[in-house]
């Protein structure tokens, strides 16, 4: 599962702006409005579902958080790969996520406080295969799969530049290579996170470590090296070991990308997840706490979301022209705003985020939220 990377206070604020442990029971009094609607009531100690069986095909999971903590909802394969997810569901709020599922066994997990394995409920999709979909969506999935693989393939050489500098003890060269090495990952992060075990190794922040983990021995990945470079301002033998491990883990990611389960709805939901990543980590400045390279990640997240949207747009535009018109407008507005923080439109040299004032951060946050709201409707638009 994706580790939390923000403080509880920030999570609550982010969840409100964006308007999944101890028990798990079947909800007996839910009023579903369709065979493919699953209502989930999440509290701090329960994850109640309206049904344990539903027909294979397009499924809507409607979540209401009646607890006191920000929560997340996951639909998982039996091996914990992620089918779909929705993060940062604030107390007293509701979210709906659309997924495309084949017949088989699954797990719904609510994660109050956004930590741990969550409160789990086994469910089953029954019936035959998913109905035949628009061939243009199959084409979109194939194109996105190619895009995700290309991002992984292009990331490894950049990571090697970064890790070679770390192992050579060259602080300035390593600092310069750090942000560029993360761009491909940030563009396609939902695909990597779907595997469950890779993200905690390479992209967890110190405040995202699970209870009982030691930052000095259990913390690995980019952000551990970020701390050495910008806070500690020195590189040790441990950093060299971490550099090698980062290459190993990202090579594993590169090899596994091609096996990811990708559907039109997972593409659309992934685009929304990338905007949520921006809202809860980049805009707040918590993602790149030491290096302040948040705007590089920010831009990469937006690019990844826009790639998914662009591939799905031909079908979405036919089903909901007003939605795609709004998405075009909000993507353009956010990209224009981001361009103000770099030298030119082709450069990935962005203003250090610690130089971005509160008013400007608020403007960026508002632009992200203006895009995230209509983007949350994209999955439903491609399956109408």
C-alpha cells in the first residue's frame, strides 16, 4: 500500500479541499441503486459494505466516511495489487470511484488514518467476462501501457546518473541529478503503486514509515538520500548502499510495468490520483521536504494525468462533452500557471519551492482543486 507522506493535520486539510483497526462487517441495511453499486461506510474501526457479491463489469464504489480520521478506500486483487483506490476522504465526506473488474475474488480495504493494511472485507465479482468495450478504449490502454513502460525505461539511466554521483561522494552532482531522476516515476506513479511493494521501498518519506520502523535502518529510497544530500550534507557508505538498492528496486519496477493491470477506468482513476498527490504532497511542500524540488514532481504528476486524459478523451468527449471542455480548460490553466515558475516551457528547471510564498501556493492549490473535481468524473464518462 502507498505509505502516507503527510501530517495528519495536513491530510485533514487536503481532504477537505479535495471534497481508507479492528473490525470489518457486512452492512445489512444499505439501499443500493443497482447491482453494480457497492456502498461502503467507513469509520475509525469499521468498513461496512452493502454487498459481498456483485456482477463483473463496471462497478461503482460509493464511500462515506463517518469516522473522525481521513481515510482511503482500496479494491485489491488477492495478492494485494491495487485495482483502484481513492485517497484523502475526509471525515463527513463522500467519494465515488468507478472500476472495471473481471469475475473473481477481491478485497475492499478501508484505511483510517491512511496507515497499515486497513480494515478488510472479502468480496466477489460473479458472472462472465466484462462486456466488450469501445475499440478506441482498447487502443488507449495499449498506448498508455507503452507510455508507462517508456517512462520506466527512461528513468533508469537518469537514476544511474544520480546514484553514481552519490557513490562518488559528489554532493553537487547528486543534487543536480536528483529531481530529473524522479520525473518518469512521478508521471506514472499509480501504475507503480498498484504493485504494492515497490513504492514503500523507493518513495516513502520519513513520516510515512510504519510504526516500529527505524529511519536509520528501514528507510530506503530517494527521500532517504535526499535527506543525506540537503540536510546532513554528507554522503556515507550507507548512502552508497542505498544508491545500489534504489537501482535494484527501480529495475524491478521497470521489469514489472508490463504486467500491470490497466483498464480505461484505472487510467482515469490514476489521473485523479496524480492530482491528489499534488494536492496532498507537492502543494504543501512536504514531498520534497529537504530539496524543495516539489514543482518538478508537480509538473510530472500533471503531465502523467494529462497523458491518461488525452488518450481517453475521444470516448469521454462523446459521452460528456461538457466535462472534456472543462478538463481542457483546467489543464491549460494549471499548465500556464506552472510555466510561471520555470525558465521556458521545455525546461525542468523550476523555482525552489521554499521561495514560493503562501499566496502563490494558495493559487496553485486552487488550480489543482479546480482540475481535480472534474477529473474525478472521467472514469464514469468513459464507461457510459
